[in-house]
C-alpha cells in the first residue's frame, strides 16, 4: 500500500524521498524493522491474551529434564510470526507481484492449517490434534497451488545463464540470454551453469516433454512443501530451536533471492536470473524480523510456544520461497536439520516395527526421536543402538549447537554454487 502511495506522490507532487520506496534495499529494511517491532511489542500483548484464554501447552511426561515445567506455557504463538510477517508485506510490498501473492497465500494457508491443529489440541485436550491425513491434504493442496500457478502464470519466467569465451586465452564471461522464457528449470549444485531442466527427464514424451517437465516440477513442489513443513514441525521441540534455525535458513534464502533477482550478481554467481523475484526480499526481511522478534520470547526458558500454527507455517514458507527462486534442490543441504529430524523419526518407527515383527519386541535406533530429544537422554536409560552421547546435554546447549550447524549448512549451500 505504501509503495503505491509513494508512487502517486512522486508522480504528481514530486515529494522528496518518495522514490525511496522503489528501492528493494530500503523497503526490505523497513519491512525488517516493522516486523521486529510488531513481534516484540504487539507479541507481548498476544502472549498475555493467550494466558488469559488459558491456551496452554499439553505436555506428556517423557522423562526429559525440565519438561514438565513447560506445561501450561501459552501455545499458538505462531500467530505472532504470521501477523508480524503479513502486516509489513501488505504495507510495504508490491501486491501486484505474483511471487509476493503466492507467499501471502502460503502463509495464510498453512497458518490456518496449523491453527486448526492447535485449536483441536487446546479445545478438546487432544495431544494428537488434527489427523495427519488432513495435514497432508493441506500441504499437498498448497503444493498444487504453487506449482500450477508457476506453470500457468505468464509472469513466472527466467533467463538462462550462459558462459561465453571472450578470448583465445580461454577467459570465460557469464552472461544471460536476452529473452525471458517459461521453463521448469532450477538451480542444482556441482554442475556447469548450475541449471537443471526437469524436461530433460521427460524427453521420452516427445512433443509433450515440456508439459511432462512441468508436471514433474509440480510433483517435486508438493514433496518439498510437505517434507519441509513436517520437518520444521518435528524440529519444534526445544525452546527457540525451530525459530532460530529457521531464521538462519531464511537469511540464506533472502541473500540467494537478492542475488538471483539482480542480473549483475546472478552473472557473478553463474545462476539464472529471475525477473520480479527481487520483491521476495521484502517478504523475506519481514519473515526474518518476525522470527527474531518471536525468538525474544521463545528462547530458553520459553514464555510462549509457536505450536503447529507456527511450525507448519514457517516450514511451508521456507519451502515455497525456495521453490519460487528455483533453489528447491539446495534444500537438502540448507534444511538438512529439518530432514534429519524427519529421517530420525522414520528410521525409529521402521526399525521398531521391523524388530517387533521379527523378535516379538520392538527395538530402537535412537534413545528418543525426533533427534534433538536423543541428546537429552543419558546413556543406558533407554535400550537403543546409538547411546552417544553418554551424558544428557542441557537443552540450551543443544539449541545453540543446532544453530551453529544451521549456519555451517547455510555457508556450505553458498559454496556449492561456485563448485563445478
């Protein structure tokens, strides 16, 4: 809204400073400041309101140190993240930009899904909340919306990066093609030009290869949205863990978005240029500010939990954002923490069922899953294949170490773009 007002003032009244709103860096900074302010100031009021409504966390006794002290802590705090992200985007963002529209839809969509889950838990005192199949349907639905929109929208285009030899000495310069094309291409590490076209896997379809490539892209979109959203949901088990790691991931994606939305920087990194995607930097700035502001209250010892309202939403936001800037194949590196949390649960359940069927009694690989809880258990307390570490690690130290790993993964993700 403010963007359009400033455009009007600059066009008809030539007011000094009105053109500042045309700069992505200025609007991103404003979005960050505004979201941080909303999360920290208005967030306090929301937490007080949740306490008055007795919207407290239901905690099962799993034998973890300090766990039962968290019972009754206000949950559904993800509302703070959602509000703090959406308000700056609506005020400062360009609402005619297809990328911004999709991010707002993703935020509201998964926020509503997570809210329904938390509401069932709190209102009906049901720890399980919304049935898993309904969550999957919601995540798949969002994946379909994003994938099909990218396929059909004429505004979702890209420009291929190409290497051109500029001299006999073998000097290579990276440039971009002049025309915008609609193609299911994405960025992939460790290969020349860092481009991968999904159509290359559907050439056997002949004249329908392009359509097949987009169908494959939509399937990947659904998988990424579902996996990352559930991964963030599982990671939300310790104070500040999901919030902090998501802030690191969002910062890395924001930088990639800024670079990919600028033809000069995209050429330097030898990655595709995506016209219009630079508007997502404004969204990313608001999202990062919201996460940091929420961390003010969510850090150990937490005064509020985000609940599924927050965890499902931030995972979905990260997934959709990565897909829109064509970096979804970098997610296994950048969001490795989410995937490892997912994988730990899958391995634990599969091995338990297998051993129960074979030996009559289920056995465990980890002392407890998701993985972050494994580090809270001392060796010998649970019969598991992996007993390391031998002593329980304090919650705050586990969270800080996960933060460090998240930063390391973000750096590695950027490094892969320059490795051929």
